[in-house]
C-alpha cells in the first residue's frame, strides 16, 4: 500500500510539473508578442 501511494504521488508530482512547464511555455508564447509591441 505504501509503495502504491508513493507511486501515485510521484506520478501526480511529475504531471503537475509537466503541466506547470506547459503553462509557462504558453504564457511566454502569449506574452512574447505583447512585449514585442
């Protein structure tokens, strides 16, 4: 049970990190043109 919970936590952590990275990239792409103006 402990191993399973740790595995789930690890997957959730990695997924959150991935999502955060994607959001950051999208923000950069969306703000790039605004800052260039």
